[in-house]
C-alpha cells in the first residue's frame, strides 16, 4: 500500500518523507490556497518544490473545467517534472481529458469520485489513479469505506490497471480499514500517518525498559 500525504505544506511533506514511508503527495486548489499559493508562476514553482522533496507521484489539479482548458493546463503541469500526475475532476470533459492524457502517456488522478459508476468511467478512460473521497461520504451519512470495497472488487473483476487511491481519509482507522480492503494508495494529512505510531503500551513499555536499564547500570 502506498502512502501519499494530502497537503501543499512543504514542512509537512518533508517531515513525512523523512519518516521514510512517503510515496507521493496529493494537492488540490483548496490546499494550495491554504498555503497562500496563487498565480501561475508561484503555483508552478510550488509544485516543483514539492517534486524536489519526494521520489514520485505529485498530484497537481487542473482548474479548467472544459476539455481544451484541461488539456492545455495538464500539459503545462506535466512539463514541470516527470513526477507530476495531472489531477482531473470527474466530469464529462474530465473523462475525455483523462483518455487524451492516457493516450499521450501523461499520468492522471481522477478526483472527486463518490460512486462506483464514476470509478468505472475513470478506469475505462485510463486514469492512473481514482480518488474516492471517503471522509466526505461519511460526512453525509454514506459509508465511504463501502465504496472502497466496491471499487476494489469491480477493478479486480476486470483487471483494471487504475489504482484505487482512498482520499479524504480523516483518521488512522480509515487508513487501516482501507488497507484491509485492498486500496492501492491512501492519501491523508500528516497526523493520520504519525497517528499510526501511537500506542500507550509502546510508551509505557519503552519507559519501563529504559528505567530497568538505568537501574541495572546504577544510574
Ligand atoms: C484528495 O486528493 C483530496 O485532496 C482530499 O483527500 C480531500 O480531503 P478532504 O475531504 O479532507 O478535504
């Protein structure tokens, strides 16, 4: 299972990368805005800075919603670095754009996916990743994890190459359940990844080991 971090914050990306378990980054226009990044040049420079930290898989989202606009923007984004994955929304022109990018050998992440039908379309168009948003489904009383299970099952049935990227992951249990269900990737905030470290028995066990060691050494 790959771990992506869902942020445009360079310090958080570095921290996750330094932990040695990071496989990529997802951003979206809201996350870029949160970091105060705007204007073509600054946006491009920021994506480049992210690419310089990680080994691969940096999702950069198009803002256009029409086919021509998405193609133009996606090509520009892909030129920044070969680690870039062009993130395209699940709308009609987005599906066409994914097909186009697939034929051009440009990797895509189909975002804002909330149903199995949308995931089938993304896979048929040749998306490299599909991003079902599980937390946002939970927020409106639908079971986000059930959607992951459904998509993994459908993709397995047909051997689709599209990777299931569980997005809008809010807590560590989401991540663990996604692993049980066979999601290829999860993208989540740093705290979800570091949350996996935590166990009270680890803390108390370590404190005891260190205390016993100090006692034996006469400290
Ligand atoms: C995915 O690529 C999105 O950036 C993200 O996971 C959305 O998460 P949110 O629902 O917490 O905003």
